């Protein structure tokens, strides 16, 4: 590890571990005849982990799940879920599910309280004919591993099943990430679909089959979007945070005739740490700090969110520096508003209006479809290169004459066309040279685009001028009014209430498009952010005004915060935001 991270981890291990967790009076074992249900839980002997049933976060609270979580972290943070894809039962049903040892075959099972039907099982009885209900027990170990043991031999128990062989999104100290070469078992992490529940998502973290390295990839595809670099005997070359030796953190990669796996350990058992794949498709190493009651991220890969493959879904653009991260392309709208609100944008966007070629026309020669230019774009995947095409006009005709063509680009790589959904398009970073892509749209979608282009020059110039006028009016009102608080409250109230029209120069007689004014105000406040990283480029401003990108509410710049100071009755720690209307999806 670099000196800073190295010293940080040592400090955490030595001083911030918080001592050994207090042992709980709750049992760590489920024995035959023992039933765990409702709010009951099984707690590891060191008090660090708990096993039990829980309900998914809002708005999916009507589902019961079985899982293991950190018992010492206030907000439930699961490390393993038995049935993420299929809930044990609906919470609307009477009673709560029950966890017990099956009286028939000794499996650990979750039962419906009324019907006693099996909703989940370790399902090892068929593989272990000697096991029965009288000689098996489930134990939650201090490592967070849930094991089903054959206790028929009192001197030495035999493991029949263990949760670490079936990980979900988290790797704990001592657990293995990798393959058993003899049985074919592949232990890999799978992201959650969203923060609204434990349903499995699209991203996987696993050991590469061909090279001794770790990879992040799409679970149901061969697409790999990040790799750790090969193991050199001490660390992975692509994770510089792991360079060096820490007395409290031990990392190893093992490859022998039977297994190939990654494993990490910590010397202080009291340290609460985890390696996991987040819902956003990134692998992270975190440690819990009792002092701040929060997770500290030691490293995260890939570094940039847009480098996660397909994070914004089809027909959307991922922005490296502009908010929001994901936005629908011109002529498209969010496919599932519910999923986007829960943090899952992988479903992407859908067309507002069908293409003419796909509609009533069987021939594309008389199609009314048009092309919309998108600049500074890192081109989507799965482009087809067209040979013997020598100009942009020819490339356009090639695309227009094919009903399945969704976009084209003509540049340094020649003529490229796309016949599928546009996936993994990115808005280039500031001061970078991107390509121009021409998106195929219906004539109806282009009508609004033409109207905007007529006024785009005026609006771009008005962006700075409008902000200056706005600032002048606000300052004039404040200076003119002897009652400073009254003036400030009037101006801030109008902005926060979305009544931006009342702030215009009266000579305009109210003749201004409300949405255009709202958009200019929002862009203006992004342009004067104190941190230059938060400011959009002029190209991005144009794209926002054209509707290619959305623009969320910016934080109120400090200059305006000083102007719009709240009355003393309101806490000064309350964040202030400039509200000028809801963002419009183009």
C-alpha cells in the first residue's frame, strides 16, 4: 500500500477497532427442534454477525428474505442473502417465516409459517445420505460463515454445506473468491440490482479463467470492463493501493492443482471490513469506523463510474463530469422511472416516437427519418464498419437505406453504423476530442430540435447575459430596500418557489419562454460553481440547451448563499438549493 493508505489501515486496525464486540446472549446454533422466526436471530459467538429474516427496504417492504448481516453496524448491511432473487414469502401473509432443521432429512430450511412448505433449503441431503435430522446443526461462525455440520461424530464435525461457497455481493476476511478445479464450483460476487432489495444485478466480480487476475464483467456475457492486472506474487499490478505490506491486512492469491482463488485476512478480528461489488458495478474495499459511524472506502475500481459497462443502459449517455450521470438521448425517455429512482439505470431509455421506416413504410427510400448530431461522444459498442464509403453523405445514405440502422458516424475510423441498441455511449471529458455520432430520429422528434436550433444562438449568449441581469436585479433590490431581510427573503422566496418570471426585467413585459428561462438559470448556476470540475463546458451547455443532456438542480453557489441567507430561525446547516422548476426530459 502507499504510505498514506498503509498508515490509515494500520491506524484503523490498532486504534479504531473498538475492541472485541460484546458477546451476545443469543445462540450461534440452530439445532433440531429449534425454530428461528420473526425478529429472532442467530448471533455469532463474537457478536459480530447475525443471521435471521429481514424485510427489503422501502418500497419493497412486503417481502421477507433470509440473510446474514453485520450485527455491530447500526444500519443493516447484509453480507449474504439466501434467496435474493426469490423472497421467502410476502410480508402480507399471516405470521413470519421459520428457520429450522428439517425433520425429514436434516437440511437447514426456511418454511412458510402456515403451509410449512419449504421456501429455501441447503439441499444437501441427497448428496449426504448419512445425514438426518438428529445429527445435523447449523452454526454461524465468528467469520460470518454459516455452516451446516454433520455432528454424528462427536470428536470431529463434518461440513455438509457453507454459505461462503455461495456468496452474493460480499467477500469477508477468510472467504475464498475463485474456482474449485475439481468440482467446478465458481465462487464469484454478483451485484444487487438496486438499493431497494437484494435481487441480483447485472455485474460480476470473479477470477479470470485465463489469467491470474480479477475481473469485473457482465454476468451473462463475456464483456469485461475492468481487470486488476496479473498477480505478481505480492499484489495485483492494476491495484496500486495494495502495494506494500501492512501488518494488519494480508492478501493472497493461490493457484494449485485443486483451486484458484483470492483471499484476504485481517489480524484484528474486531475490525469490520468487507470487499464487495456495489450496485453501480464497482468493486470496493471498505472498513467501518465507529468514531464516525460510517464506511470508509479504501479503494474503488474502476475509478470512474462511466467506465462500468452499460451503467446507463441503452440509448442513454454517461457523462464523466456533468450531472446527472445518466441522461436519455434526444427523442428517448426513461424506460422504467421506478428503477431509475432506485439507482438502477441499466434498463436504459426507449423511443418516444417510432421511426418512419419501422412504421408503415416497407421501403426506406422515402423515409422521413432525420439524423441528430451528437458531438464529443465516445462511440457506443458494436459498430459495423462500412467499406468503400468515402464521405459523410454516403455514410448517412447507407444508414438511412437500412431500416435497422439506428445511428452512424463518419470520422477517423471511416463510416460506422449501428444496427442495434446504442449501448455504452459516453460524453467525453473536458478538453478531450470525441467523435460525432448522428442519431436516427423520427421527423416528429426533429421538429422540436429545429425550433431549438433557431433560438440556440440567442439562448447561449443569453446564458451569461441572463445571469448577469439576474444578479444585477437581485443586487439592485437588496440595495434599494432599506429592510435587508425583507429584500433577501423576497428574492430567495421567488427563486425557491420557481417564480423566476417575476425576476425578469419589466421592460420584457413577461414575453419569455418559462422553460427556457428556467433552463438558463440552472445552467448559469452550474457555470459559476466555485469548483471548476463542476462547471460544464460550452459544448455541454449547448447539448443541455438542445435537449441532448438533462440538467439537475445545481447547489446554490456561495455567492448567492450569502445573498440568500435564511432568517436566523432556520439552522445555518440547512442546505439551500436554487429551485426553478422540474428538469425536462427531452
